[in-house]
C-alpha cells in the first residue's frame, strides 16, 4: 500500500504525531508511508525512519493573485492524484484537505468527522479538537486505520553529521567535558505564553554563576528581540547563543543538555522526544490539550496566568525566578 498521512499544522504537532507514525510503520513494515506537511517544516521529520518520503505544500500561495493561486492548487492536486495513494489519513479537519483527499482517489480516506466537507471522506473518527490532548487526538486518527492502540512515546532522530557539527559548535564556545549545559528557549508563538525577559535574565544569571554550568540560549529569527533584551542584562562568559535556523541542528544541541527550559512552544515537544528533562512554563488554561506529558517523561510544568490581573507586569504571572531555579536544582540533584 501507499499511505499518505497529512499534518499541515505546526512544528510541535509534527513531533506529537510521531507515535502514530511509528505505529503505522510497525503495523505495515513493507508499505510506503508518505507525510504531507507545510513547506516550512519539510525538514522536521526527514530523519524519521518511519516515514519513506515527505511531501510539502506551500501555504503562501494564498497570497498570490487568484489565477496563480488556483493554478498552483490544481498543479498540486494533480501531483497527489498521480501518486495513486491507497490510504489517506488526515490528522486535522480542513476544506482544502477534504477536496485533496477526494481528488487523490485513495480508496480509504480517514479524517475527523466534524468538518464542513466530511462527506468527502469515507471513514470518520469521532475526535474533536480542543476537547482531548492532541497526543490522544492524533493517536485516535491513526488507530482508526490500524485498529490498534498507539502506545509509543514521541521521538526525534539526530543524524551523525549533525552530532559532529554540535561537537564543533560546543568546542568553539569553550564547553568543557565536565560542564553542565542548560539550554533555554525564551520565545513562543504568541506573547501570552512568554515569560518576561527580565525573569529569564535573572534565572540565567543564577545558573551561569553555578560552578561548571553553562547556558545556551536558542531562538529563531522572530525571537531576536527577547534574546537581545536578555543578553543585555546578562554579562557572563558562561552564556552563549544559537540563532536557530535548522531544527535538526537545534535538536542536536538540545540533545547535549542536562536540562531544557522553555515556554509552551514546539521545542518543548522536541526536548521531550529527545529524552531530555524539561521545565515548561505554561499558561494555566488549556492544560488538557497540551500538557499531556508527566514526570515519568522528565517533563515538569510550572503554570502561570495567561491573562494578567491589574497591576501585574507580565503574562505567566505568579511564576517566580526562585521557583524555576529551585525546580532546576531539584531535577539535577544539586
């Protein structure tokens, strides 16, 4: 069989869908599993052995002129049609995906029932976004095809080449064999999930003053402002920065950490998949959907308010620097 799995959501969602992909591979070891993702995430799971190929769709076509947009859409539909998939599993609802599924010609087309064009699929799953954890959500959609429960953890694979690059990067930044590396990602997809930069600066100052501790701050291009604010407040030779442009290099760096600290963002899922202990600073709402790890996964959550009360200076209010620092020392047995 040729099986197409569609996940056109975001970075964290791709990581969370890896248990289902492993289930598919173990149930159908000889079949071709193809993953369709957003073009900006086509490299995220390129080293995952449970996927034979990755196809990508460029959502920026929505910004093109009507004729160009329609032409690009039809061209992509034609490409999918030529693939002659036997099975299509959509991990989320969506009008574009529904039409693509029908045009694909796949005999088995699986998707969540609740969507406008549900009738273009022929196997419907009673799962609803924002009502259960997204780990369970994706697993149930895969299980609808395999008829078996998904019992795997998230996973991420780092290539030997990227591990070698990491060794050189850390040597360049004077990381010694007896140094303990703490990796911090201070950004997030929206301001209401970001701990204030002055708090991160104070925390990093405390960590970097510990003997044999070094702090690596990672962030993407859109997060340069908060990193600059932090680095202006922290003056230490034990703190260095990586501008993350390649998720696989970022993963290789996180894999070297003793602990990863971040807001509620995709790199949190990446660190868990790499089996690195995590302190996640998360809003206290919507925990049911996104806080599905536990301490057996070495995932430790500290919650704060997304909506700050009058007079409070930041989102994630109520999370103190001392609380995070104390949790770090407890996890590392300091």
